């Protein structure tokens, strides 16, 4: 496989992974809003909040990898 095709495939893979992460953030945020509206601030709420922070960090890392591969693609 040519180097340019390999880079394009990596970008595509990372974009799909980013979509999954963002979907998980949206679903988890919806669950947290539901917990806040019901006034339930138990352990599930705090675990959900930690999960969102971790997922946002993961999304930022994936976006930085996408940027790195896009720069590499521009050089090819």
C-alpha cells in the first residue's frame, strides 16, 4: 500500500474512533442531566462525571493524532 493511502486510512480510522467517543460523551452527558434533574448526586453521578472528563481527554488526544497525520499527508 502506498504511503499516502496508508495515511488516509489512519485518518479515516481515527475519525471514526472520534465519532464513537463524541457519541459516548453525548450519551453520558444526557444521563448526567437526567440525574441532576432528579436530584440524584450519588456515586453514579460522580463516576459519570469522571467518565466524561476521561472521554474528553481521549477525544483531544485523537484530534491531535488526526492533526499529526494530516500534516504528514500534506508533506506527501
